[in-house]
C-alpha cells in the first residue's frame, strides 16, 4: 500500500517532466561540472526522430513487465521519467543506443550495478530477479514508444513545497530512522543552502548520484587460500566481483570462487525508496528545506 502511494509521488515529479527553473537555476543539479546531467530542453529534444532500433528482438512475460514497472517507477522514474522516456536529469532510455544494443540485461545490468556517479547515474544493488524485471519493462517501453512517440508534461517545482516541516522533523527523528545516521546540526546542517528544490529532493532520495559521491560499499572477501580481504567495491556483475586494492587497481574475482559480503552504507536509502509515503516524503523534504 505504501509503495502504491509513493508511486503516485513519483508520478507527480517524474514522467518526462520539465521542471520550471528557479531564479538561481539551482534545480539543475548540485554540480556545475555535470555537463551530461543537464536537463534536456524539450524544444531541442529529437522527439520527432526515431531512436535506434532494438538489435535483438526480445519478448517478456507480462507479469515480469509489471513487476519491472513497479521497480522502475520507484527507483528510476524520478530521473528517467516514469515511462522511461527521459526526465529532469536522466536520459530517455527508449532512445538510448545502449538499450537498443541490450539483450536481456547484458548492457543495462552493468550500468545499473556500477552506476556512473560522475555523470549522475547512481549505482543500484539489485537482485537478478529485479534486474530482469526492470530490463523487461525498459524493453517493453521502448517497443511501445517506437510505435507511439511520446508526449511530455510539465511540473512546477513549487509542487514540492507542500510538506509540513514539523511532521517531517518528527519522521526524521522517529519512524524514518534518519537520525540514526544523520544530524540536522551535524552533517545535514546547511544542506538547503547547498541544494535547492529538485536538486535537494534528488540528493535526499538518491545521494549516490552526483558529487560528492558517497563512499563505495565495502566488500569482505574470503579467498580460497583462507585469506580475508576487506576492500572497496569497484563493480559487480552476475559472475564477477571487483574490488580496489590499496594502490587503486581493480582486482576481479569469480563469484563462485570466493565468499563475499557487501556492506553498503547506502542500502538504507534504497530501502527507504520503497517505504516513503507521499506525505512523509513531502514532509521530510520540507524539513530538510529549513536546514539553511
Ligand atoms: C538520480 C538520477 C538517476 C536515477 C535515480 C537513475 N538514473 Fe539512470 N542515468 C542517469 C543519468 C544522468 C544517466 C546518464 C549518464 C551518462 O551521461 O553517462 C543515466 C544513464 C542510464 C543508463 C545508460 C543509458 C545510456 O544510453 O548510456 C541506463 C540503462 C540507466 N540509466 C538505467 C537506469 C535504471 C534502470 C534506473 C533505476 C534502477 C536508473 N537508471 C536510475 C540518472 C539516473
Ligand atoms: C543507515 C544510514 C542511513 C540512514 C538511516 C539514512 N541515511 Fe541518508 N545518507 C546515508 C549515507 C551513507 C549518505 C551518503 C553520505 C553523504 O553524502 O553524506 C547519505 C546521504 C544523505 C543525504 C545527502 C547529504 C549530503 O550532504 O549531500 C541526505 C539529504 C540524506 N541522506 C537524507 C536522509 C533522510 C531524510 C533519511 C531518513 C528517511 C536518511 N537519509 C536515512 C546514510 C543513511
């Protein structure tokens, strides 16, 4: 039930949206260096031109597509649009060359799991089942958009300012558990001066995108030799896991040859995406917005 309510929020703020720019232009994102993460100007969007065609035709069961839609809406729709056709910061996936070349997640999966933090694409710790569902949804949307073409909606950033800051503070210190890791007078002091509007909401929901990127998840590896290695995660796919050694060089291991545990400080945020109700999210946002 909560998930369904959250999705209605995602539907409001995402879905190929064009956000009205604030006077400072800060809604564009926290970093000026993120040239690629700039919002797309719909007037310049090649919406009338067909995107690259799918190279390997694929069909997915409807149940898998529906499951993927739920995941996509709550975890990706904020940036890529709830219909995957592009949003404030995320590109239109139905016109992506990478998606066009993907077969069953072989191209999408690695991007999702490693992310491109410098470009504003967070990394996601998804199970194979969730990945399969998300991939099914993206391909299904691509097929639909190839047939239809897409319309774009506009949402005013003022829609964000409907929350109750007092209720938000209660949630932050209570049910939401945010105060277990954050303090309004500590790490989050002044957050509303650093990020405004949509950029603040994005930071609150997906801190693993943009700069500064949070610390990499920590991996504890048990090697066949009996040695235990603790190192930052570099990347992960279905079969391998790679960590950074003390010199910063990637060391890749076959998953089936080692035992490993990933300790991701960001996992609370991924879980939170499925927990926020519409009201909670607006309230917490309103509260953070007071931390100037
Ligand atoms: C915080 C915003 C954000 C979220 C959330 C997000 N993405 Fe992205 N994503 C981006 C940006 C920005 C890029 C473009 C990165 C670049 O320019 O290289 C991108 C790129 C991608 C690409 C590569 C497209 C290409 O053509 O190279 C894929 C695939 C993708 N995202 C899928 C997803 C999926 C699936 C999810 C949800 C599990 C998701 N993204 C969540 C911002 C986001
Ligand atoms: C288990 C720990 C944990 C919990 C619980 C948690 N977070 Fe976070 N949060 C993090 C980590 C780790 C980061 C990334 C490190 C960083 O950038 O400060 C982060 C980053 C953030 C940021 C961006 C901070 C910045 O300076 O850019 C905001 C905003 C935020 N979290 C809000 C929340 C809210 C709201 C809640 C409760 C609903 C919450 N967090 C719950 C661990 C947590």
